[in-house]
C-alpha cells in the first residue's frame, strides 16, 4: 500500500551536470524528480508540489541553499519538508553546523557517496509514504466517525419519530374507541329500550310521534358514526396521496348560506346563533363537496367552542381570492395550541373536553392546500377565534 503513494523529490543545484548525476542516483519508477537550477526556480516548484525531500546545493549564485532553507522553514506549506544539504566545500568551513542551524536533517559532502545518498533518500521517502498513509487512515477514520455520528443522529430521529408515531397511534385508538362508543351506546340503549317495550307489548311506546323521535335519534347516531369513518378514510387518502379533488364552478356564497340553514338544529342545540355577511355571489372552480366539508368543520368547531356566543360568518373576495371567515366569541385558542391544531389528532383546546377525532382541521388544511389556498387562525384565550379560508378564484385545481 505504501509503495502506491507517489513520492516527489526536489534537487536544487546551479550546475546542470550535478542535477543529472544526482537524478540518476535517486530516480525510480515510483518517484518523480523535479530539478531546479536556482533558489527562485525551487521556490516556484515548492509552492506548486508536495515533496518528500529537498536536496539543496549550498553554494549557488543569488540566493544560496541556507537562505532557501530559511524561507522554506518560514512557509507553512514547506516547513516540514526534510532538507538535505550538499556542498563541495571543505569540512573546515563548518557548513554542516550552519546547515543544521538552517533546519537541515542531514549534510552531504561532495564527492557524494552513492550508497549513502541512496540510503538517506530511501529513508526519507519511506517516512514520507508512512506519514502520507497514516494521514489517509486518519482522514478515513474521521470520515467514518462523522458518518457514524450522522447515522446515530438519524437513528435517534427515527426512534423519536417512531415513539411519536406509537404515542399518536395509542392516542388515536383511545380517541376512536371513545368516540365510536358514544353513538354506539346510544343505538344500543335505544335498541334495548325498544326490545323491552316489545317484550311487554307496550304499543303506546310506538306511536307515530315517538317513532319519528326514535328515527331522528338513530339518524343522528348513525351520521356521527359515518362522520368518524369518513374522517379516518380521508386521513388514509391524504397519506397515500389519493385525496380526490373534482373542481366545478359554483357559488361559494350560496354554499355557505345553505350550510347555515342546514345547521339550524345544531345552532339551536348549542343555544347559539349564526349571522352571514356576504357581498354577493362569489364564484370559482373548486370541489364543492370538499369545500362544504371544510366550512362545515369550521362551523361545528365554532358552535362547539363558542360558549353559546353568536357565530359570525363572512364571505368575500380579496386580492384575487375567495375567502370565508368563521368567528366565534368563545374560549379562544392559546398561541401554543394554534401551532398544533392543524396536526392530526389534535383538539382545539386541551383543557376543553371535545368530541371528534381531532382530524377536522388537519383534513381541512389538506383540502384547502390541494386547492392552492390557505387556512389560518387568529385567536386569544377568552376572546374567541377567527378562522379564515382563502381560495384562488382564477386558477382551476
């Protein structure tokens, strides 16, 4: 593995014949030798390449080897390159001592000992390759560590999501069990009561007026069950991307007006009232059934949380959009709850015991988004809530 690391060697001498001779001694297939005839040429090569060793001639015109070495030691890119000095001067000049002071790792005298040169170069090339290989291993280990940290973070996020999903499932099942039980209990009690009357041959319990009342109660319970089932089916359709939107042109004002008339029994039961403010026909291409579903949900919530206060409904156009506002003056919604109410299985107010699966606003938001519109809420605790739905008029779904 170490032999695959290419080693670059730098030799600097002002005599071409010396460069050629030294190159012949140290060159191999797995090495690349760069030659420089001056310190300036050497500096250019040093800034461009990464060298395993630099062999510098001491005595050169212009900048000598010692000065070049000092520059190398003062530069971040070159300060760790091993430097070997070569000199033809006699030992009495004490060049070796000065060379070591300049940062050299070795000093060779001319004429060069062939075996010594080869041996020293081999040592520094091997050290370079080992250092390079170790650096690569450290980088690989660091990359592996980062990948493991990222994987751990993802696993932790996935675990948190799974735990949240389990909690939501448990909450959902608890809510479903409670909500389904309520209409079923009503139907069961009605059935048991009728069986008791039949067992006693009590024909008076089945007069026309009483039968009408029984059918009305049964119908309310059955509609409640159907609503719960439809909500769960809509959530399934949303999750699988199969929520169907079938746009057709209709008058939004007329739809809201008809809804308010149909809500008369619920309004009376809630001891409330509803007023409609409309500027006239507001026509557009939307899915009438789905938009009715959205507005019905807002009206139901307004009656449920309105604390018997009047409910104000407004239909108007603004900035190329058709808008429906539903305002109540009831318990209101806290700022924290306003961020949650459009999520699945969330109730409008945690402190208020409410019927339903907590899916209405989630489904409504998905329907409105599928039309390219928006739904928002403005509210403060104790001051009621205003829900606004806006749908684009000019664009078809």
